[in-house]
C-alpha cells in the first residue's frame, strides 16, 4: 500500500553560494586545524564553484520490546505473593511509554512471582569466613630471634586481623547480612528508536558518509503508527528507498517487539564544490549542509604535529 503526499516545492536549481561565504566557511574550518597552515586560504584563488542537489530519506521506527529474567535482593520483609494466582504475561503488564522517539528503559517486578529463599553464598548465615585470617580473627607473623638466628630460633607473634577486626567473618554482600533473599521475575521494558537513512547519489564527489551528522532543508515529513511509502517524489530512487526501508522495518521490528510510531522525512542537502588554485596547482574543497561544514581532503599545507 502507498500514498501520494504533498511535498514542499523543490527547485532543480539550488541558489548558488557566494564566493565570500564559501571562503569564510573555508577559513573557519582551517582555523580549527592546529596543524594546517592558513596560507592556501589567504593566497588561494577560487576558479570555479558548482552546486549540487542531494536528498536524504530517513525512516525512524519507535519500538517497544520486553524481556524477563530472574532477579533477587536481600529479604527485609517485602511482600511475598508467589502462588497466590498466575502471574501476568510480559505484554499484559501496564507500562507507560515516554514521548515518541525518546529512548528509555524501565524495570518492573512481575506480580505473583516473589518468594523467599536461603542465601546460598553464606548458607543462610548472613556472613562469610574472612579470607585474610581464614576465620580465626588473627594473623601470625614469624620473627627470627636476633640472638638465635644461627641456631634457627624464632618467635610467633599473633595480632588481630585488620580485615575483619578480629571477628573472623565478613557480612555477606549478596544478602546484606540478612541470610535470606527475595527472588522474583523482573520485566525489562525498552523503548528505542531504530533509524535508517538513504542518501540519493550525486555527482559532487563528496563521500556520502560525510553527510551523516549534518542537516538539510526539510521538504517532507510524515508521522503515524504505520507510515506508507512515498509516491510521486521527483527523485525516483528516494521513493524506492522509502518502500524498501518501510518493508524492512515492518519485518525486522515486529518479530520480538511492537511498533508504536513511525516517522519519515526527506531533506534537501546542498553541496557546493569549490575549485581553487594555490601555487599554480589545483585543489578542491566542499561546503555542505545547513551547518556549512567543510571537507578538504587534499588540503596542500598540512604538517605533522607532535605533543611535547
């Protein structure tokens, strides 16, 4: 199933960036590079600038998943309810989700699963033998008698064990000295946002991974429990990506979780390729995204920095 949406008007011709703005972005970029000389920025001459269209389609699926595990804590008189009635299933327990597309975890004690058992590490005693003195409460030092060193004389000196203060035991960490544990089933509810992007191919030469952390002009946005593939968008590859990703998310995130909300957006990302010369050689840098990020892989004046 698909739907025809209304999109913000998108011009095939992106307004060109001025040389002054491109140079300013380049200058700011180089100023943050401690090992880059600013000479190419000051002395370089822009010879050509080209603008490009690139679209990014993004699908976000907000899911809820649930899992259970046995848990335990020191027993201090908490309510015990195991066996009163059958415990509810994982999806029968009420849990309030956060705002859509907000990742969050919540742990809930499953009703009618709590019981008391003896603490195994301390055998219900609430304490364990001190490993430093093996439970004796004291430690022994063997000292040689100075006047009998040749004959092998010695003196045994006993002192109170500093680890257990002479008691010979340590409080059991598992039961906090109580000797009993409350055991119960914990339900972990996890809300998470699963995201996939598709960036349409362009001929600018800028590597697509550079576009991962920048934003563009939003030309389309749709959010509902289940979104439908976009139709009629000027770039056919974006519509195809929408159909593929929505199908993939439906298969992937309905096996062990449930989908609460989906959101899809299309952004127009501008890329300007700037060609310039410095010392009679040609170089390229790119200015892209709303943030006017710069990429200059072939910058001609770099050096190796060393930290003293």
